[in-house]
């Protein structure tokens, strides 16, 4: 009897050591992001929440511009409407802590899932090391904006496609729910459709010749279904057209930081990672099939073309090479699909984490940085009740937040290449006549710029303009009274 009791007690015993490494990694990422406070370091967060709040207030989606006076009434599709609503709801519930917690949770889930996927093919130490490397590479784009909410969806979508390819089957129809959700959260779902083609080619390459025709038809049917799923949004087919617009901005993409190409003028983490991967592949003799090679090169091209794609490269490259590398080097998986900790352990950890989050939020003042929030300058601006304000791009989101019509904001797809390039040349004084034309043609009666913007210094000496406010973040000029 005593032996029986002892066996039962040992079976029921558990400890925090039973929690798998991928779970601890997710918690560590979550804690790091909450402590770091850089998730609000982007002025676009202001207008993203403002749009979400408008949707909640009006129970409708915007279909024309309602925030600027330069493009007022022109067609505009909010392709990230669901993310914007989620951020607005989180803000209403907990102030700025809400969007921070929401974004941090999504990123933490992404890297916990990432480590779990890797650990199903390679040892835990390798899985966690690769996940940490991907985390470090991606941190420059961790912001409370819609794109971070789709990272776990993108990862699950890619893994589902890869698994189907390796099984020699078409993807599960349940995956279509992921791409439909992605299409409502962020315009990057177009990349999800590209991945269908990439993994379809991989599946066909590995299939027997007798099965290729049937398999091709099943993947093609899935691709058509995925395209249809992307239209399951309030905008329908318009979501795809809106997502495509951002790629038609031409020269402007080279002026928007996150769309700039990778810069190798100084040795950095991204360059070091590429060199390390090349060295490892050469030393280890890694072999990939042509479709996988094409996918790897495609991911690298995306990351080199636009720095915002570095996190896609960091997350999906290991997924693309996971099975071939694990097989070639006979690596043992760290855990199976069912590996996990006892529910009491997970519940205890989550309760402790929730309590820590509540304490941190109660004692931490989360807020966007002052350089994106020129509160005093806008207060001085509102006293003068201007009708048309020429604003610096980083102030567009905050002006929308303060319910003031803007000249320009972060919605580059709305303003277009020609408009934004003329704006850039004017404020950078590359064409002074262009600046004078903007002031006249748009009947500007106030100008709100950063002190570093060249046009701010010119206005100090321009007849008819008076500086009425200045601090380290903003300079305000108004038309002088006649």
C-alpha cells in the first residue's frame, strides 16, 4: 500500500523544471519587451489607434481619407483595420500599457512558437540559440504596430505549408483561416500567397513523377482558395489592391527608413549573420533542393531590399532549412508535438507572470517618446486655431491623435510618390521654390517642424512668418499678422 501511495505521489509531483525551454523563452521575451519600453517608439502608433477608435465609434470602416486636408475625401483602405481595433480596445482598457502588453504578447508567442517548431527537429540548445539570434536580428522592428500582431500567424502559416510539402500532400484547409485572419490584420498577407507557390514547388520537386500532376492540382486548388480567403475582409478584393499600392511608391521607398535597403557601410548584426551562415554552409557542406535554395535566396533578397524584412528573413530562413539540415546532420529533436508541462505548472507560471505584469503596469508610466509627441507645441498651435498646418512627417500621427487635420502622415500609400517626394524636396530645401509653392498653394497658416528640418531655419528668416514656439522637439511658425 505504501509503495502504491509513493508511486502516485511521484506521478503527481511536478516542478518548474518541467516547463519546456520554448515556454521559458517566450516569457523571457515578454519580460524583456515590457522592461525595454521601445515598443511605442514610432509615431504611427498614434494614428493606428485613432483609426481603430473611429471604427469602434462609427461601427464602420473608413473608405476615404478623413484625417488630412491635402487628400481629404480621396479613396483610402485601412488594410490593418482589425489590428487597429485591437490596439484601440487595449488602449481603452489600460491606457498606453494596453498596446504595449498586446504587442509584447504577440512577439513573445511568436518566439515561443518558433523555438517549439525548431525543437521538434533539433536539440533544445540549438533551437533556443537560433531563436535568440532571430530575436536579436528582429528587435529593430518591434513596435506597437499591426505587423507584430501577424508574426505568429505568418510563422504558423509557413510551418503549415512546409509540413504539407514534406508530407507530399496539399496543405490543410484549416490553414485558410490563418491567411484570412492575416488579411484583416495587416497588408503583408500578399507574402503569404507567395509562400504557397514556393512550397508548392518544393512539394512537386520531392514527389514521384506519377504523383506530380495530382499534387500540382491540389496545391493549385489550395492557392486559389487562399486567394479567395484573402478577400474575406470588409473591403473584399480591395484589400489585395490596397496591399499592392505600397510597392508602387518607387523612389519614395528609399526615403522611408523601414523600406530602405540594408546598409553595410558599417559592420552590423545582419551582415555578421549572413557571413556566419555562409561560413557554416561552406564548412558543413549543407545541401538544399533547388526550390529550397530559391526560397532562401528570395528571403535574403527581401531582407537586403528593405530592412523591415529582416525579421521575416530571421524567422523563416531557419524554417526553410530546418528539415534538410536536421536530416543531413542526424540531429535529434528536443521534444515531440505533445511535449509540454503539466497544466498546474503552466497555470502557476501564467498567474505569476500576470501578477508581475499588473505590478509593472501599475508602477510604470508607458507613453510614446517626446520627440513624437510635441504636446506643448500643439497646445501653442491650438491657441491660434490654424486652419492648415504644414507638419513634419513624424508629427502626423500625434496631430491626428489631437484631432487636427494634417498635411501628411505615415500613410504613404495614400499620398503617393509624387506628393511625398515634392514634400521631401521642399522641407529639405532641395528646392526652395517648392517650399514656397506648398505654403502658397495649400494656404498654409502654420508650420510645425522638428528643429533639425532645414525648412525650420529658413522660416526664421522668411518675410511673413514668425516663430512663436520652440523646444528640443518642435519648432512652430505662424503667418505674421499684417
